[in-house]
């Protein structure tokens, strides 16, 4: 009853089953992915994303549809135990991102009298584009592990922004892992198994599911919509922007702490939307707040989504067509000294709030080379002036230093920091 | 800036964009669905499910992958207003399930100075198999609307089961709507627009997202896995079981209240899993608790998932191979006077619980002809004896009378009850 089964093998059987029996949801996913890869830059949704590389996957990787994000508190006080955990996690991540199980013996191999080393809910599911991306929070560099001298200056705590309504219990954390995949069960499986492996050494501080990506990170992707109904991320930094990525996304060797070379800083903000209030706002006002029209996503006064925004144009009454407090104006690089962000957020609905309202909004995530010159000035400007603020509330915040990629099977998450 | 755009039209443009530009996630979904419909019984995941019919869709409809479930409290005290809302909802549901927008003018049509009559986040997305299924809770039959005499006897409040840890704020409710779709954004969009339309007349009491179906409702579907890693719903009642559906799923005209003919009773139970404890349990114990092996899902002592369970077989030590307190034994129709359920549950993860644990489990939903003869005896038996109880906790409960289908555009949800 405990023969060894790999997810790949299970999946192979599932796919064969289709030809024979005609159906099966697992197989539908695989077949679908294979059938529609009309562009080399868009992988099949069932495919695996390479785990090893110069940079971590899950940053410029074309944004997958689903998210499970987790922030851990480290509970061990021993640096060696933490480094050991990071090695175990890296091995598990390398397997799971390639469609394998978390441990060598999987959910049904190994010793029947021992707990399985995979929890099993992804058996039969393909890799589904899973990426796992790790980051280290500022709190990891306190006096527990002797890492204080290695804290990057760019990891300075974010300032308190006007209007912040942050809940400490869902903010911060020592270590984050971002799991993105085309199948939520695969993303959840990955985070759950990392938590399982970390038992006794880390503890889940907070965790967030997201169901619809709200940004494209590749020009091959259509721009998705946020829960205000607008296209989001039209002017996002994208993987095709090689020069901008070098300048604004990836930490360079001379930037400060060497262990961060090839890495990037991640800011997370859980932004609750006042959905019900927004839904009673006129179309005109909604479009003026964003500075784009709702149907096409074109800048006001323009026709197509990717038309450049005209910040100078005035209407018949002499008012700016794109208002001074419009979201697109305040967030635009031209208003922020050229600062870009690689956004990678997701829509969320966490049920309802007990007051008759949906608890919903945007789990904002943005990668960048230095938050002090990118997220912080942009958010200061938005927090002070954005007309959208009437409809949103920032309830959680995180800042994490995501190191460069894992080079090969001998490397591990954070090795340059821990060795 | 407010030209009228239908979701279908937007989607048509999106799909055309693929051929031209090579990619786009929206289009990938559509293409994928079309490419894999190898069996007439499995629709493309982008397709629409018919809204009108003898029974409501979303019950025997092959279970879609994603759920947004909502329970409303009625806040108006006027029966006529409630009946009017049900008519407005029905019209919106008929549109949205066919890939259209919630209202005639959509997200960007109509009067710019008025709020749009669709919130817009599903613009460009196909119907995605959306079904919307309505049910009426016992509380609707109190003295507010003069419906007390029309309360079906089968809608009697569920008994308190041993071990119940129900939270009243996420239990019960006057009206429920189950939205199932292959795309969570489409399911969320539907519920959000029904809540928007209901403003001033209903208020969201609780709402639940589910990301992975845990039962098949058709033999054309592969059996999915729950978050304990086991296949779930192998012996579920399925749409191909015509005789059993007549006997055990659909309310017959002579069953009591005529307005429920062609309908079914829905029980919801949010079942939190003690994920971390389960993950430290041996494979042997996990398999004994369920009575099936984990890899294949075969009954213990058998080889294949659909092999009949042998409740008599004993092992070398003279113990039953499938233990007396195994889940499959206690839940099986043969242990419950032949009672079947059509289960339609979903996995959920609601983040973490502040104690270092994932807040995750199963949102159980089951349809049946009469809960007094089906869910209640089965759950009494499980609550008393199931060895799984050590790892689960029921935290929410609901019971809803789901009327028969909407016949045509002149009919509406609950018309037989309100007229």
C-alpha cells in the first residue's frame, strides 16, 4: 500500500487515461497547456519553470495566475539549524518546482510507520509553472543569528505612510516564500510542505492566497484587471526591458552587501478595497481617479491601452485631462524621478468582514533594486495625494531581501549570507 | 470613454489577439478549453453552462474547479422588495452565466455620471463554466415575510453534532448563492455583482472561497484530492446515476412543499483540518483512518480506486482490514440505510490562524433530497465514531432549500415560493 509514486509518473498515467477514457481534469490542464503554446515565450501552463539560475524564478517569470504567499517567524535560535533548514527547503523547492514531490520518498513511499515526506494533495498534478521565491526580512538581521553586520542598507524599515492601517500580525516576518503557479492546489501544496519541513524551526506568521494576477511581467501577457475592474500594470516593468531590469530590478555587485548581488527587494502591501463604496461611484469618477478609461484601459484622452499618457493635455474647461491627483499620474516614473517597479500583485477575497462587506482587494507585490529610491518615494506620493485613497486601506506591509538565484544542486537559498 | 462593451465581444477580441500576437492568458484559457474537449460530457472550461432548466445548474453540473460561496442576511422587511431582488438577481445570473455582464449596460455603458451596472473585473473573460445556484435558509421562513407556512419539514434545523465548534457569524443565513467556475475571477465577479445589486436589501453574512474541488460529480472527471492528500469523492453520487438522483437528490412533487419540486437541499460545513498534526501522522495511520491507500485511493486490501470496499475481510491478526472506525466504512451508504449524498466540496486556505498554523481544510457541500434521512444520520455516525475527528473541526454549518430550476426568462429564483 505504499509503493513509491512520483508526481510525474502519476501525471503520466493521468494523461494516458484521457486518451483511453476521454476525460479527467488533471489531463485537461496538461492537454490545454500543450495545445496553446503558440509563442515560445509563453510556456504551457502545466510546464515546469527552471529552478536554478542567476536570478530566482518568480520575479521576471511571466506572472502565473495564482499565489500562496507565506511569512515565517524563525523559532530556532541556532544559526546552524536555520542554515540547515534553508538547505532542506532548497532541495524540496528544486523538486516541487519540477513537478516532483517535496521529499525523496514522497507521499506514499518510505516507511509506513513514519509520516510521509510529501503531503500528497498535488499527486497527479503537473508542475503548473510553480515558482518558489525566498526573501529575508529585516528582523532576521537582529542579534539572534549574528547577521546584523550583513543587513543591506536598502532593507531599512519602510517609513510610516499617511493613512497606513497596518496590522502587525499580518506584517513583516523573518523569511518569506512566494509560491506562484497556474494551479492553486500546486502553490498551496508547496507552501504547506515547506511549513511542514520547517516544523520546530520556523512558524507561519501570516499567509495570503491570491487568485488573479494583477500585473503582466511580460509583453506576451494580456493585461489583467484588478477588483476595481480596471486593467492593472499596463506600464509595469517587464522581462523584455533588459536595460531597465539591470538598472532598476536587480541588485548589482557594488550596491552594498555582496550576498544580495543578482537579487531584488520585495515590498508586499495588502491593500483592502472598499468594494461596496467603489461600486456606487460613477463611471466618470472611477475613470478620473485612475486616469484611464475602464473598457480599453486607454489613458484619458487617448484611444488604446498602450498609448503614452499625455500629462499636459487640457480639456475645454482648461483642466488637465489626466487630473493632478489621478493614480496613473502619481505612480508614473516621470513623477518619481524615473523610478520603476516590477509589480507582481494578486487579487484576493478573504471572505467577508462581519459588517456585510466582502473582505477583498489587492495583495500588492513589487520587486526593485532599492526601495529607498523606488517604492518609498512612489508610495509617499500616492499616500499623500492619490484620489484612490478614499477607496483603499493598506492593512499589511512587508519588505524582504530576495537573494540571487540558486546556481546548482550544491547551492542553497541564502548560502552567500550564511557562509 | 464609455462605449458599450460586452464580455463576449471583449473576449472575441482577446482570442483574435492570440492568433495575431501569439499569446495572452485570457486567450490561453479559451484555446485550452476548446482543444481538450475529447468527450462530449466534458465541456470546454471556457464554455457556458445553460442557465434555464428543470433543475438549477451547479448541482449535477460536473464540478468546476473554483468556488465563491456567499450567505446573505435579508435586510429589507418588505416581501415585495425581496421578490423584486430575486427577479433582478435572476436576470443578472442569466447574463453572467452566459459570459455577459451583470446589467444591460455593463461596466462601461450607460450614463457616465452613474455607477456602472457591472463592476468590470471579468471584462474579457469567457463564461468559464460559471453556475449560480440559490438556496433559502430556515431563517427566511420566520415571521418577517409571511413564509412560515411554506417552510419544508426537511429544512428543520440540523441537530448539534458531537464535537461541533460552530461559529454563528459564519453559519446559517437567509439566502445562499453558490458560484462555481473554472476561473476564480469569474466566480468572485458574479458574487460581488449580486451583492452590489442587493445593496440596501441584503447584506453579506459570510462568504467562502474554495480553490480545488474535492469531489467529482461525473464519471468523466478524475477524482481530486483533499488537503489530507487523499482522493475524495470516489463513491460520490454522480450525474450518470439517474435512478439514484431521482431517489436521493431531487425533491419530488409529493415530498411536501410543492415549491421545492425539482429542487434539492444543500448542507454546507466548513471543516478545518489540523494540517500540522495530520502531517506528523504516519502513512499507515493515515491510510487506516480513511480506509483507503493514499497513492491510488484503493480501498485497503484492494488494488484500484473503484474496487468495491470489502467491509468483512480480516487481516492475519483477525482484525478488520477496513477498521470499524474508518472513514469510508462510517460514511458508506451501506452503513447508513443506503443514504447517498451528492458532495460538491472545495479545499480552502484562509491564510493562517495567528498560532503558526495554516487555516485550511474542506468546505464541504452536499446536496440531497432530505437531510433528515441523509446528511443527519451520516454525520451523527461520523461525529460519534470517525477516527478522522482527531484531525478536523466543524466550524461553520448551513442548510439551504434550493428550489427547482428557472424555466425561462419569465421565471425567477424562488417564484413558486413568492407567488
